């Protein structure tokens, strides 16, 4: 479509566009953005149409090709808003049913969160259209780097919210995700955006028959994607540095009590809940190949460290089971004349002794504490407790005779850099305890699990996961879901895992080096542009006629 101009508006000092043409342009630009947003919803659990991730951004990139960055920011923001509105649609359920937040306010919070995370896609779209104008060949590299840089910033800013980063959509694509041991999830996101940019450039050059200038950049990009895929295939066919002799396996039992969230801290339900987990513990202990029994996050209906009578009963249960027992239980403390809570995990041994305690380091905003409390005084924590929860400080490593492990409580497992520090401190396998009852029956539990898969690959350690209402799971060092339970069933599963004894992966040792490189590349690109404009003067961007 060619935009027609009809005279000059004397007041505006520029061309005037027919209203119906303007509306048509808006419609034609918005539909591809809405399509990209919808496709982005479909690539994540529980739909898991992961192959769409290779083309999901193409409609957005085509729609914003050559437009001004300010306009691209708006279209990208719209696309991101649609995508995250679908991906995060479970949030109001949590706030309404467990936070006591009014319906209108809960949906208002969802809109604000969606606007925030969607803005990152708007910034990406603006950077993309700028790159197309300033660096048409180099945009193949610049656009994926900018996407990764923005994902990394989102994972750090305001306590961090890396939920549904693009790379997590590929958690079932085992050859592709193997690169995470080098780059974390960011390398997968980079590959996916690179693929989308290649398809977009291919469609554009085919239309204008200008493909010859892009042959070399395409060849290099395609070689990079093939190298990533080839590395993954090779990695899956190679034993992960198996030592001789092999270390002893650990038989782990994961209990899933399926306790409704509104009953967990009901005093009248205490004995029933304790009875459920006691019965599951005895069933697991009856198996000869179980070495460690794991309860979920905050599974005890009492404060283990603060209630002597129930503490004695828990220790007696571990003694009766004859196995180490790992469980989550909040801890109350009086510090600095304040009532504080810790979200803790305890390991007790068959000799009725406490072998270890870990206090959660990365707390959930609005779940375990209220950020900006003076401004958000009308909100309360979703987690029942006395006072605000306080962060732990130590990367605790616990041990059973067969190997060393660390505990990740709930939300912590979605932060790659946090997780790798536990492995650096000596953990040979990881235990994720969580309570996803908050999510209800929604994609959130599956989205949460998808991120755990990447933590196993990044550090090449097995991960076992005990969830109150599911999904409990066992994941091997290559990211294979060995076992997983259904949602909202009372059950327990067991699996024998091999503690890792191999050298640290590149990612475990060096962390987000790849993401830092993408940040640097993005900054250099923007710096080059700023310097170019400074040398030439502040010239306006040339208008692009869209056909």
C-alpha cells in the first residue's frame, strides 16, 4: 500500500494523510503484531508448539521493518503485551484466592506487570528498526544480541523477573538446549531470534530481489545455527566425562502431598497434613533403594525450629524411617526488634539430629515481602507468616553418604546465576522444593518446570523436584525429564540419580559471560550510532515509504 498525501497542513507544517489511509495503516501494522504475540503464547507450556519460536517474531519484524523507532516501540510493546497477557494470565487467580486482593485490583496488577515486561519487546522492536536502517547486514548479529541484553536486564531489574525468556520455550528440544552449558538460556534465545531475523530478511530480499548482498551474512548465520545444533547432537551422544569407578547412585523419593493452599496453615488441619506426609514417608522408607526422602517447600504444618513438640515428632519420624529426611518449614526469629521469617529447608538424619539448614536467598516480591512498602501499603504478602520474610545469605551445601547437594526453594530455580553458585560451592546434585498450589490448574506450573530443565543442562547436574501439588520431577544432566507427576494428585515417586563428579561447565565457572558480550555488542552499536550522529550533526532520519 502506498500512503497518499493530500495537500499540506499549514498548522502542522507537513503533509496531511487521509484519515482512512491512516486507519488502514494502523490496522495493517497491528495485525502482524497481534499475530506475533499470539504465536509467542503458543510456544510456551502448556501448548509447547516450540517450533513456532523460529518464526513467531517474523510478523512483528516485518511490520516494523523500516518504520521509525518510536513507532516500532509502540508496535513491539503491543506485541509483548499480548504475549505476556496470555503467558501470565494465571496471576490474578493467585492474588484473588490467596492474597485477598480485590478482583479489579488483581487484574490491574496483571496489566501493570504485562505493560512492564512487554516494554522490553517494544525496546527490542525499536532497536531492530534502527538496526535495519543503520546496519542492514549487521542487524543479523545486532538484533539477537539486543534481545539477549534485554532478557538479561529483565532478569536483574527490580529483583528480577526472567519468567518465559524466549529460550525456555525449547526445553523439550534437547539437541538445541545443550548449548546452555556454555551460554545459559541466553544462547538459545540468541539462536531463536537469529532464526527469526534470517527468515524476515529472506522474505524482504526475495520481495525486492536484493538477495545477493545478504548471501555472506546468511551463510555465516546459518553456519552458527548449524554449529549450535551440531554441538547439541554431539553432546547427547557423548558420555559426560564418566569417571571410573562410577560414584554411588542416590535413591531419592519425592513426596507430593497435594495439600490445598487454603488448608496448609489451618490449625484444624495440622494433624491431618502431618499424617498425610508421615504416611507417604513410611511408604517411601519401605523401599530398599531409597536413600533420601524429600518433602516440598513449607510442607510441615508447623514451624519446625520453633515448636518443640512437633519438632520432636518430626525427628522421631526420620528415626523411624531410617533415612535422611529433607523438608521445607518456615522459621520465625526476632531480630533487630522485629519479627522476621525465613523460608527454610531442613535436613534431619536417621539418628534424630538436624544435619543442615538452608534459608532461601532470593525471595518472591509480593509473595514473601512487599517491595516499596510505603508506596504499596495497601498490599499484603501472599504467604501467611509473622512479619516480612528475610533473605538467607549462605550458599549452603548439605550431604548424604552418596553425595553433596544444595536446596533451591521455589522461585530461586529460575535464576541461572544464583543456581550456578551452589554448584560452584560443591553441590553434586540439586533439590528443588516448591509449592505451586498458588498457580491453580494453569500453565504456570509447567512454565516453572520448563526453567528447571535448563538449570540441569547449564551445570550438568541432576535435579530432583518435590512440589506440593505438582509437578514433581526428576531431570538428568542433559535436560531429560526422567519422571514427572501430574498436577493435583497425592503421590510419590522415586528415582536413582548419579551425583555429578565432572569438571565444572563453562557456564558454572564463568556465569553470564555470553550475556555480557551481548550487552557490550548492543552498547557498541548504539555508541557507534550516537558518534555518527554527533559527527554529522543532528539530522532527522529519512522517511521510508512503506509499500
